[in-house]
C-alpha cells in the first residue's frame, strides 16, 4: 500500500508538472501583429521577415530593441531608399540642453548587483565625456527623466536584451529603458552589461544604429537597411564613411556580448550632438 501511495503521488506530481509546462508555453505566445502594422513597418524600411516585430501591450519591439507605439508606427514616413554608408547617425529629434542638462535615471530594484553595476558604469562612461548632458541615478521614480525597468520575461524568451525609444518632439529623452534581468546569467560581464545599457541610453538621446543602413554588419545574414523609419537617419559630421564590426561602436545594431566602450568615432559623434 505504501508503494502504491508513492506511485499515485508521483503520478499527481507529474500531471501538475505537465500542466504547469503547458500553461507556461501558452504565456509565450505573443498577440498576432496586424497586417496594417506589418505593412507600415515594411514601408518605413524595417525588416519584418528576418526579425518580426513583437507586440507587447500597446507597443511593439521592432528590429530587436526599438520600442514604437501603434500610433507611431502608423505615422511612420516611408523610406526614401537611402543607401548611405557613413558611420554615425542621429534622429531628427534630439534632447534640448540649453548648454547643460542633467538627465535623471531611476533603476528598478528588480535587477541583481551585476546588472546594477553595469548601469552605473554606463552612466559613468557618458559623464566622463564632459558633454552638455549628464546622467544621474536617483532613488525615486517620481519625475525621473528615464526609468530602467525589467523587461517582460516573454520578450526575454524571444532573445531581446533591451529596448528603448527616441527623443520627443519637445526635446526630452525617451523616458523608459526595458532591460533584460538575465544579462549576467547569459554571460555578460559588467562591461558587456554597460554596453547594452549605454546603447539603449543612446537611443533615448537620439542615436540610430551605427550600421542602420546594413544591419548584417553586426547581426549577420542578408543585407538589411532600416531606412529613415520616420524618425530620421542624419549623418553626423566628422564621422568617417563605412561602418565595420572591428570598430566596435557602442551603437552597432547587434551585440556579441563584448564590452564596447566609446571609440574615437563614437566620441566625435557624441561631442557633435552634445
């Protein structure tokens, strides 16, 4: 009888396990992206085939880390067939500084010590450049310019490391960075985490991907031009022609997990804009 009871208990335990797995798999299914959104993104120059957009709440993760709302997508301008191949690019909207601006950053308590250290290092890297903008970590989300919060686990399941948007028309930085809470588990060290955070901060203040004109430079696969995407892709004067992986710009579209502090061309771009 004791052995039978053990078998029954094991069977019940396995049934609970399989039900739990089925429920978890169901949560991994993201809502279908409408044809209207897909067409608008494709017309704007985004690749929706090799890296389909992921719907999350009322927004979409596009090209792996760009956060766009439904309204923004429907208002995207069509690409003008840009085929430029210069190194650094900015959006039409930039952060207004009036000579000096301190951008406050609140970090959710959901991150581990390794990720928190990476965030601090990212802030230090920007502040070390003596720009017209500085970043300061604050202890309250109230009135913080940028909030760094934990990325939804469903998006982590799809391989997203972080996401952010672009500055507002009023000259404010984008106000939220969603960041994976598993970066240290994935093998990113402090420098690698700082690179991911610096990259998303770069989007918040108006930087496009260094290789936006051909994401295959850092992402591999077929050539893929993000296009103007309705937000602008303006060549930053003083930056050389041609992006390449060996330069290791912090704004390359895809991460290889390595540490990418600002290189000389990155610094030229930062100093020109800010």
